[in-house]
C-alpha cells in the first residue's frame, strides 16, 4: 500500500498551515489578553521553532520529552515538533519528580524540551536520565541546555521538511495515572486529525471564539487546540482557566465556545461570583469526561440560556467517539449521544456479543482510536479487541443508537445484593436543596468477614454558597427518593471534594478514591 506523504496528512500542517493559506489574516490565537497571532503569523513562528529543533539535532522519529507549563509554549513547540515528525511525549508538570523520571525512562526519550517555569523540576530529575542526550530550554538561556528561543529567532520562516504523516506516531498522551504509572497512549497523525474534526459537528460561524486553558498534558492538546484550529476558529489561550478567570476572559474576549468537564460548572455555579458576569457571548458548551447530571444541566441552562449544550463520550484512547445535543430535545438527556460520523459504538455482554437495551461493556471504534499503549503489548491486547477499544466502562444502548454511560466497573456499588452506579445516587443528591456537588462511593460492609463484597454507601456533599447542610437531613431526604439499596449509609458534609489537579485553575475529574480514603471510617 502506498504511503501517504501529502502535506495534509501531517497533523500540524493540516490544522495550522492550511488555515494560513486559506485565511492568513484571521486571528488564530490570543494569549492571556497580551499577545495575538494571525494564522499566518503563528504558522511562521511555528516554522521558526521547527527549523530550530532540526538545527539542534531533533530528527523525525526522535522521542522528545516535553515538559512545559506555559500554554503558549506548549502550542508553538508541540506544533513545531509535529511538523518535523518528532514524537511529542506530553508530560504533566503536576506529576511528582519520580513519576516524571519513570515516564521519561519508559518512553525512551532521547531529547527533552522544557520551559523556565519547570526549571527546578528538571534540575531534580536530569541527573537520573542518562539516556537523554539533548536538553532544550524555552523562555531563556540556561547552562547545559540549547536555547531554543535564540535558535528560533534567526531561523527560517519557510515550511520545514515535513517528517511525519498519516499512520506515523505523532505523540504519547498519558493517562491520568490514578492507579500505577501513567500509560503512554500512542496517537498517530491520522488519529489526531480524526479527533480534530469534533468542532465540525458544532454550530459555529466565521467569528467563533474558542476559549481554553489546560492543554499541557493528557489529551488536552488534540482535544482542544487541534479542533479549534482545524475549524478555523480563534483560540483564546489562557494560563489559568479556573472559574474566577473564566468570568473575566469570556466577556473580555467574547468567547463563544468552550469544552469543559461538568465539575467546572459545579464550582462556577456553586457560588454567587458569576451573577454579575456577562456570559452572553457563549453559544456552545461541550461537556464530557464525567457524568453530566440532569440537575446540573438545568442550572447551566438557566444561567446560560443562549448557549447550546453538547455532551461527548470518549477516553484518551478514543477521544470524542460519541456526541450529542443536550438542550434541544433531540435526545434523552441521560444519553451522551450517538457515535460520530466515521466512528462506531456498541455494548457487549460477557461473551463479547452486541446487546441492545441491556447493560454491558462499552466498545468504541473509529479513526480516532489509539494505536496502542507504548511498550505495553499485554495491556494493549486487553483493551484493543478486533479493532474495538474496550476500556472498562459500563453502559446501555437503545434501539436508536443512543448511548447511556453508567460508569466504571470498579466504581459500581453492591448493596443488598443489587448493583448501583454512583451517578444514580449523586443525581438524586444534587436535587436536594443546598447541595452544590456530590460524590458517592462504596465501602466494604464487612471488610474482615466472608461477605467482603457487600458494601455500604458513603456520600460526600458540598453545600452551595450561603447554604448549610446537615448530613442526616440529606440522608433522610434521599431515603424518600431512592430505593433502599441506594440510600447512603453515611453522608459527610465537606468544604470540597477531591479532584485531579491540572493547570486549569479549576477542578479536574472527581476522585472517588479520595472520598473513600478520607471518609470511609465514618460509615
């Protein structure tokens, strides 16, 4: 089969250079309200960085550990690496030093690019990474590191030789690593381009503005930056994308489109700071990464009546596979939507047979699916089965192809001989007056006995701003709403719930394990 060496099969060329050719004078990116680049200007800047990387010794196929905290550096350096065909190992600066060291070792990176904000962390791990032969620094010179800025300053603005195409490895995007070392998910130029097409399914116009912050690790870059550029939008890139800055940036930049997790809006709408902010520019809100509970959806619709609400479902291994509209009556609000064009989803029973209307394992496939886990063939074989990604989520599909995600297998709670998913309890808790956020987990009912599988339900709730909650009162309210096997055995009122940490400034995904660790003794 002939190799596809078309420039448009190179990810960075297809999402950036194509727009520089089509709409060179359109604003591509603004950074923290201080810098602005047209598509032509950004493309030229990226080309200079690409030539600088080549001059420093980064070649096509070179694995480059990329640890940067400034989002503008991430955007420019990642795109430059992707043009020349080096492999971006997208590291998380929030990882502990030992995790970083192990990830870089496992990924066999021979080059390391970092910015000034993480210089101390790099100094700590550098002596333990003898296989890294080339160190590059962005944001100023440093001893024993190539000054990438200085190299780029005098470099050519012409298109560099494109070193990666199609099924070539583009990047390693890491899982959250909540259990064990983060796994390196291999995505190609083609799989990342398939992910970039998500905004083509969302209503937009020539003046649409996408706002975002946390693109520094995980699937954030191809899930946020890539789609915005692919659709020819203006990307408002911020360093802090927490609720406080969100309330400043949206009116300042007239942001029209955002992609966030539901926990962000739990935090945003849990207080009163948003009341006087002009958020009327928002036209599309895309939510995923965790369940969108109906009570929260109603709060969002009430506060932002002019915004369409979309849901998506996927994982780092298969981003944005399902998609749907949540606010116009076109689908059941409990559904995450249907498979996107060119993708497919099914639910299978324990024998791997497709089932409809029954609970089973969710299977995803399409051009967006990963190539596998780097250097982990057994784990890859566990989840990639005959072209389908099976990642451990349970769900149900109806006759019309709409998917209902129930949650992770390991999160399921067994009480009174019946299984429940935490989201069923959390949804009811959000309907209790004064509850801003809720997290439910199962804890062993008899940890030392023979009946160790049987569990009790622990619920942690956060009060809305100005509200006072009583755990027993919340429990009593839920006892009137829920079947006996879902009624919490203990309710804890907390100031906040544990979430993953990233650079957004806002909450990441809910960590149910953290709830169990902190409060299990109160059951």
